[in-house]
C-alpha cells in the first residue's frame, strides 16, 4: 500500500473515530462504551500492519503478564524465543513512532483533533496467551478490533459486578481512564489501542511510551 493510499485510509479512519471520540472533549463517559461494526471488517483486513513478518527493525515488542515480569525484544529471534518460553500477548509498542503507516497517521490526526498526545500500540494474541490481568490505565483508550475477537471483562466501578463483552473486527471500544478491565482471547486477536493521554499536544516533547492495556 503506497503512501497516498495509507494517508487516505488514515483520513477515513479518523473521520469515523471522531464521531465516537469528539464527545470526550467535554467529559469522558464514566464506563466503557462498545460500538459494534463502526468500520467495515473487510476494509480493515486490507490495511497493512507492522506485525509478524512485516515488523520493521525499529519496532520493539513488549511482553508482560499478571506475574509482573516485563520483557522487551527488538529482534525476530528474541521475540520468538520470549513467546516460546512464556506465551503472552505481543505488544507492538508505540507503532505510531516506531513504524510508519495508516496507524501513525491516524494517531497524528486524532492528536490534532483532540489537542492531546495520542499513542498507538498494536496487540497480537493467541488463545490462552497470558495477559496483564485486571488493571486500569492512565489514559482514555480507543480500542479498535482489527482481526479475530477479544473478550473483555469490565468493572463499571470498583464496587460493582463485572460485565463481559466481545469485540469483533470493526468494533470500537471506548475505555475511559481508571476503568478496571481484564481480557482473554477466544481464538486469535489483533487490536489497536489509540491511547489519549492527558498531555496537551503543544507540550508533547518527551519520547512517547507504549500503551500497556490489554
């Protein structure tokens, strides 16, 4: 996919995401919002991703799980070895700055729209991969399911019973900062997280870090 096509895809994607995220400029919702089939799954599947054999040399992959061990690899051999030793979700950190494509352009467009730093990371999981376990995040998350499916367990507040929902290709999940959640993968899953940070865009001078949501 050439640069012009990637730019066109990013503009189209940003326009659809903006319909969901613009209300957050005032006051983010208190709990998660699931929007099924916001985007055409077949259109999403055609978009290239910097994962697997298409990973660039600059694209690092992070591993973590509920035991709390964090590991980062930057070579194909290291990634394969780390996964074989302990199957965990592969986190392609800060793809918006470590790779180049529609995802980085979309993060940039969203940042300009929201006037906040936006970090995009990609998550690749197989069934029964270890995950981070129940946790909350320090950013508002736009979670776009690209391939496969992800099962989310979400606690609307810390004193309530959890609810479950399944994201499938084309679905968008809006996950506000501080909402406790856990995940599992029924079969296989790839999703993108556009993490909307609290940092104003004008002051974004430090290197961006990956979103470690699951």
